[in-house]
């Protein structure tokens, strides 16, 4: 077979395959929350913050699709919002921006291109960056990881080091999608992320030795490690080294809920021709 014919067949096959692929642009806008040492509730609207993202998805067949997303999430937690008096007196708080890149596999209950309404669930893997911070008693913004507020990396805590600000998470969740035109669909989605870090909030283990922390990291580290003294009813005495500060047994979680928009950018079209119109289901064509 001539070489040019080989090339023609290869290009034709690739074009046919590409035409059958369903590539989509994806958008997300919603809110996010966190569960960990500073927020005991598994889910709450109390400390919800903004979340948004964009990405692309690929419809492998009528039911299965894959999605890649770049998301930007704001998380916060505050002991003042707890109901446990001991946690309130601990008086810790944090905020962090999270930048995450996720890849998820989705299963759609109904055929993607044949149903105006769909339910789906998903599971995947996320890599994310976080950098918790707080404000000191003078209102100055302080990033917490470099301070080693639990004595990470000190000679009094051999074998420890400052925690990494990049980590992995397992995202899972589900949503509802409505096809409004041949190209556009909108929906509502909820997603949980089980992380592999306990330091989203900078709280995990025990209080360090105060003198060692002061010597190595300075007075700001001491102030932000133990903040009960800032409260009128708080204890001004720094706890003995090894006193429980957090709970390392459970890793931190974060979650998001919000609106999604999906636009088909390639592949064979669905059976919808527009708002309230379905291709092939309109009025019969007049025959002369």
C-alpha cells in the first residue's frame, strides 16, 4: 500500500476519532468549608468561604467521563465558633487559600447526550497547596508554617520538621445536571476532599517547650502557639511541653458546594437543539 495512502487512512481515522470525542469546558462557582481541629462539625455553613474553578472534561461514552479542574478555595476555622468551652479557651484560628488540581472519573446515571436531566457521582485524586495564616493581637498577618507553632524541627522535638504545604486529597461527591441547549448544561454539585495532612489549620499535636520555641523562632511563634492568654478568662501560663494542642489521629477535610456550567467544545452533538427544543422531535417537515 502506498505511503501516502497509509498517511491518509491514519489522518482519516484520527479525525473520525476526534469527532466522536466529547470535550467540554467546565466552570464551578460556590462556597467551601473545612473540618478539622478548629471546626468539629463535619459540615457547617458557619465558616463557609468562596470557591471557584475551571477545567475540561472528556465524555468517554454515554455514562463515563473524566474531568480535570483547577480550583481556588478559601478555608477558615476559629475556636470562638466551637461549643466546647475548652476549645473556645484555646482561642486558635486560621485562614488559608487552597489551590488544587484534580482529576476525577464520573459516572452518569443516564446517557449524557440523550437525557436533559442527569445525576452523577465521581471519585478521583487532588494535589493541592495551602499556607495557613492568622492575625496577631496587633492585627498583623502572620503565616504559621515557618513559625513551627508545635515545635517542629526544634532540638527538643528530634525527628520532626516543618510540615509540607503541598499535599494530596481524595475528592468524591456528586451532582445534578440540566441540559439547557445543545452545547450548554448547568447544575449543582457537592464535593468532599479527604486530605493526607493534619495541618490545614496548623494544629495537630502538642504544645512545644516554650523556652525552646522562643529561642529558635521568637516571641511571635510563642504568641501564636498559645493564644488563651489573649482572652480575659484565659490562662496566661503557657502549657507544659507535651500538653495536647490538637488531635493527630484524624486528618483534615474540606468540601465545596456550588453551581456548575458545562459547554461542549467538540464531539458529536447531543439531541438538544436549544431552549425547549429537541432535534428530531419538532413539527414534521412539509412535503410537497
